């Protein structure tokens, strides 16, 4: 049986261009074995290996070598170093590879899911949830199954890898590029200026990103004048997009296509197709993926789902369905995510989504980011409170914003408190 590296060598054997550009360094697949990396001779099949890195030549070379050893890879980044000890424990990590050093963690117990992979002699992949509710969950995939989706060739373009090394979207972008002879460009940093400069300097055609980053890009004043003409496609996912932001982007960038993505680390990669560039309705599916809606909540069953959580109970029911907790509106074969179960606010028996209040607030001039939450109220059960981040150089006025909202929202949906401060954004550019 050929290894992953051998398969990729066959795909790239006649290609004389780089698959990776990282901080000006080009990496051709024919040179991947020449990268100076940590000595991983002591890593053996079945080891759980935490690789702390990025989309740089050394990390990618190590990633592929570790997979070919039949190990279970845990990709991590420096951004989460404060949580690394927790990650090592939750994932039952045996070996840590970081900055050219390899260290083994003594471990006497084996997790049952890891033991199952070892019996099958399959490589594995462990990713962590963002942990917005509770501690991050360790999500274990059978990598042999995960890689099967790349057996079918698909078109690829010059893509900037905005999503991170520890994110399923970032790993998917890398593997899609490798299996389809594309080019991935890793940015120096994920600021608006750095991303746009990288796109311009390296003729990037595709920007996969988050709605939060797109909102930041809009409020920076970079759109449309500083958007390079080479950019043809922006994909957005990992959190809910709001219609005002999408409308603005579509109007200001008429030559750029916009497509929504949908995926959860628990389910693997799920294909999505937007109804139109300016529509938040999407069709979700693909080979081996089924959907159903129960009480307005989307459920998905996928053949490429995870084996399970290593530090939590399985979220799948007896028939293999996964409750996404996404509340959706259905239009024929298309879905639009309107919010999540935990975002429903109940004021005196009147229920509404926090996202509906956020959508209206984002129409107010100068508003950059918004976060609405429900708070306990001794009289009405709950009330809404809002945190607003204004664009740089713009002052917030609670009375004026409150008046704006009062003209557009029913009384029970109007926030009882408005705070002007930074809205927390995690290292994956999602609102916390």
C-alpha cells in the first residue's frame, strides 16, 4: 500500500511550481523531503502526537511524515499555548513536537477510541472545538476515512490559508490543495492589511474566511478600493453571517463571488452550495451526507463523522444523527441558519433570536461588531443586553442607538442595556 507522501509524489511528479508559499519561501513537493525538521524516528504507529506549528514548510513536512507513520496527529498553534497542557491531557498525547524538539509524555492508560484505531492500524486526527460553552472537546477522526474524500479530483485555485493549522477548515484547504495540484499561500499575519497585501503580492484567487473578519475588513475602509482584482471568490463559514454585511460586500465587490460554507469538526467536511452570491440560503449535503429538520433544528448524518469525543459523551443518537443546534428556515432544498438553540431569548413568553437584534444593530452607521445575549430578569424571565464595538474613530451614543433600535424592533426585543466596548474575537476570528 502506498503512503500518503507517495500518493502525493505521484500527483505532483510533473509539476514544476510550488504548492506552498510561506513568508516568501516557496515549497515544491519534489523538495518536501529536503526540509530540515525535528527527528521523529522515535514516533511509532499508534502514538498520539501533538504537532505545534503553522502552515510553514517544516510543519507540513512533519505533518505528512507523522501521518505516514500511522500516528494520531493533534495539530496545535502557538495562539493556544495557554491551553496546551489541557489539550495534551484531553487527547492522551504521547509525544509533543515543537520548534525542532521531540519529547515523550509518560502515559500508562489508553483511551478506548485510540485503542480501536491502533487495532485497525489507521492514522488519526484530533481537533478541538472552540470551547465557547465549557472546555474544548477533543474530536477524534479516523484519518484513513477522512482522506478518502480527496480521492475524487476537484478544481482548485490559488488560495490563501486564512483558517488556522488547528482548524478543520485549514487542514481541509491544505489537503485539497495537495491532492488537486493547487497553490496555497500562508499569510504572515491575519490582520486586514496583511491579508490584503498577501492577496495582492501572490495573485490569490480565493479567500476562505469568517463573517467576523469580513465585517472587520468592511469597517477598515479597505473595501472596495484596496481589494486586489485577482481575488475571484470569498468563502465564509465557521459562524453565522448577517444579511447586512453580505449585502454590503456584494454591492461593493460585484466581480467577486461569495459562497457560504458549512461544517463542524464532529461531522468532517460537509459540502454546501449557496442559492446565490447574495443569499444566506444554502443546500447542504454531498456524498454520504443526509439532513433533516426537527422542530426547526437541523440534524445531519454523515459517513465521515468523527469516531467520538475523547473527553465527553457521544452527541450522536442511536441512528447516527447529530443535532447541530442550528435553528434554520427551510425553502425547498435550501436552509438558512437563523441562530442557535442557546441564542433564543424569552422575554415574558415572547421568544426571539439574538441574531435578529444583531442584524438590525449592524445597520446603524459606524457599528463594527455586535453581540447580544439574554440576561435573567426577575419580572420578565429574561431581557436582552448588547455589546457594541464601533469602527475606529467613531464614538458610540447609547441614546441615539437605542432610538434607532426602538424604531425598528418591538419593545420586548429592545436591549435594556447597551455597552460600547470591544467584542471578544477568538484566535479563529469568531466572536467569543
